[in-house]
């Protein structure tokens, strides 16, 4: 390690702080809904927590019986990514269902207006 290198824990903590700042800015500009931002704020808080307390993952690994704590971190990160993907798919399915229902309602309204307009013309 060179004399001017920034320690990994500070890099991780600054990364978490940067993510949190970006998320709050996106919420403020109304580019990101608060419901979705909570997930990213938890990620940022976790990053800052691990940055300021790097031994926390080692202790958690010992507590859970994991012999190599970085594997625990990667496993937890992969699990969180899978949960995020699942919630995104659930939300997308809900939006597609709502869009399909709206399309059907518009089709019914258009059919009714054409029926009414032909009756008025007759």
C-alpha cells in the first residue's frame, strides 16, 4: 500500500455516503419515488456501516459459522439482488395488469361511443 492510498474502509464509507446523497437528490427532484428509494437508502446505509465497522462482517461470519466472511457478504448481496429483482417483477406484473384493464376499458368506451354516434346519425 502506498503512502497516499485511501484505506478500503474509508472508500466503502464514502461510496455509501455518495449513494445516499445521490438517492436523496433524486427524491428531491422527484426522479425517484420514495417507495423505491428506501431500498437504495438501505444499501447506502449498509455500505457506510461496513465501511466504518469493517470487523462487523467478520463477527457476523463467526456467529453464523461461516469460515470465510467475504463469502457471507457475497451471499447476502446476491440474496438482496434476487429479492430486488423479484420485487421489480411483482411491480411490473401489477402495472401490466393495470394497463391491460385500462386498455380494455378504453376499448369498451370507444365501442359505446361508436354505437351512440351511429344511433344519433340514424
